[in-house]
C-alpha cells in the first residue's frame, strides 16, 4: 500500500576557481553529506520509489493501459450506514480499468482528488492510497456541513510514468543552457549545464566554491578565457521526446488530466458535528490510517489551517503595511517566489522600487518604504534556471545568500526553489535542498526569531511537448523530497500544492491572484498572528 505524500553515492572533488578542464564532469557533486544525511538520502529516495507496470520485454499495449472511461469511483459509507458528520473522514474507492474494460492488476497511476461545496466556497484535497492492485482509496477530512461533491482526476497513467522514469534516467539533462564569452569585439557562445558530454573541447568549471554546486560551460574555441563569461540563458530542449509510440499515453481528457466519474452519486450531505463525540473519536476509516494529514481547506474561498495560527484577512494596503512595518523580507527562488515579492511590493503605496539586473524577471530587485522602515528584496536562485539572458553576476546560490543574513525577529525569508529542476534527476534537487536546509538551520541557530517560509511545488498545465521536460510527476517527486527534508526544521511550509489543487481555478505554474492572496495571508498571519 502506498500513501501519496505530497508533501547513489556522491563523488566529491575539490575544485579551484574557474579554469579549463580537459574532460567533462557530471552532476554528482556537492558538499559531502554527513552519515546521517547520507542515510536520510537513501531513505527518501526509497520512500519516493514509484510502483509501476510489471517488468516485461515489450511495452504495454495501449489498450491495456489505464482508461478513465472504463474506470470509476464510489463513495463508501461512514462507519457502517450512519450519515457522515463534521469531524468524520470520508472514503472513496477508485477502480482503474484499461481500454478493454478489464480492471488493472497493478498500481502506479498518479491521481489527485478534491472535495468541494461550490456554494460555500469550500474545498479540501484528499489523500490517495495506492493499493498496488488497480484500486485506490481517497480519504477526506470532513470540515464543514452541507452537500459536498467528490472530484477525482487521473494526472498520469502508470504506463506514462514508466515512460517518464525511463526518460529521466536516459536524458539526465532535458534542457540545455548557454553563455556568451566576450572580450572587446571578440565574442563566442558555448553550451553550459550541470553535466556536459565528453568531447575534445576543454571545459570551464564554475562549481561554486562553498556549496560545491556544479556548473560547466564549454570553453570558447577562440582566444577567450573562462573568466570572460558575461551572461547565462536558456538554450533549448530536445524536441519530439514523446514519439508516436508514446503519444497515446498522453491524450488530454482521455488518460492525461482526465476526470474519473462516480458510479452512483458523487455527493453526500454532511451533518453537523456530533456533540457527544470528540474530533478524535469521530475521525477514523476502517482499513485506513486513523488520520490522513491535510494542511488546510477553503471556506468562503479563504484558506484555513487545520492546526496552528488562525489565518487573518490582509485585504488592504493599510493592514499589510502595518504588518510589514520594520521588517526585512528576503525572497529567494524562481518566478513562483517572485510572485510574492511583486504582490507585497505592489501592496505598499509609499514604496520605491529598484531593479538591478538586465531584466525585472531575474532581479535582483528591492522595494523600500522609508517611512515604515520596510525593505523587500528578491533574488533568483543559481543555475539551472531557464530564463533569458542574465548577467553571471546575478547567479547566486540561495544557501550562500541565507548564510549572509544576520536574521532576527525583524527578518522574514521566503524560499521557493523547484520549477526549474524537473528536467534533472531527483538527486540533483535533493542535493540543492540539502544545501539550502543547512544554511537555514545555521540561520535559525544564530537568530532563532527569524521566520523562514519554504514554499512547496504546485501543478501546472502542460502541452504534450513540455510533458517530458516539466511533468507534474517530476514536480511531485521533488515536492516529496522537499517536505521530507524540512519535516523537522522550524520553518513554515507553505502548502502551495494543496492550496492550488483544492481550488476551482485552473492549475498554473503561477497560481492566479486569489490563490496567491491566500498564500500571502498565510505568511502574514505567521508574521503578525492574532493576539
């Protein structure tokens, strides 16, 4: 049984400052893990190992793969035949069949589920349990009364995931990057990456001196040195990674991002909480874990946490300014982190904005409200990052930036690093997050009053061409790593995944305004909790 928790040895080499190399190096580099970290890495990689089709010499015929038209779910009774109440858990059973209508005998499908009441603006995600025999259970905590509807979606079939796994193992860098080297009128562009193919061309080694994060570029063939690299940008990704043989596994609305319908009703009516029972007595589903953890839910389309602080509504510039007064907010990461910086800076009427990079997208950026002593800063993470030209001087690693912070009760750090990593093996992401975690733990040790916010991944809409590059399955594997790595660290894990999956708005790499507003409310509620 597998509960979806959305939530190799490393080679070390001391390397001097950027210089020529006569051979290429790959991505198994980084700070040496402690024995505990090495054990943790093995445990995490084992815990996210994905079940799939039985081993066979030939691919599974398409007609024997998962098909939502022949699949269904049923809502099971709660504790016998009694009506469900607030505080109970609701279980739905999913049966997956193939295109011939035959029930599948193995698991590994990627399924998401939500429970919602549109008229109440209420919604919550379900936890999916894979029984590895073609059947699945979904568990929902019942948090409000009234009519509720169950919605189940197949994101990827097990056969599609098997293909994506093989692709990840055979194409370890499914995107390429480039840099321009320039001296006077002499200029040349070469390819760069975490790992470069071995050729006769020398390699420039830009491995970070502190984190040991690797980065390499082919040395220009002209009379240009490694020190004359001036920018970094995205180059391309391989085309047609999904051939006509695999295309049938990625049919939108058929077996990719396809709704699984109920056999019978998809809704029930939830009654008020039973007064003579505690919440702990109410919760429980036969054959399932006593409590399946969910971080929160929507009511009136406002996010509420199941435990912890009460989420306040910061719905105007006055209350936002009051909360941020005297604060230093440092935002690090990809464009999903930049959304928070832009939301907060645009909410401050007296702010002055400063942009120091080639583009606003990459930053670094700073917003200052002198009268209220507020400073917001944004900086993108170090490579790999798939943006258009940015100066190499802007390529800073988050771990190093966090190490440079003084910290304290006036300091908030927001980190979102995930969207540019699905193109690489999950070990690359694990290493990056481990370096960031080390820096966060050092910060919290020297300044325990610092609030650190770590944002999870979320789902996104992709066309068939981009699935091999940025599949949600890759992102969810990374997300499981992130949650495991920060589980015992005193940070606020901002559950962007559940907040996006539960909401009725379309999935998007950059969630829409109302979801971002709920995320900001969650962050600010931890900065400025109710008295």
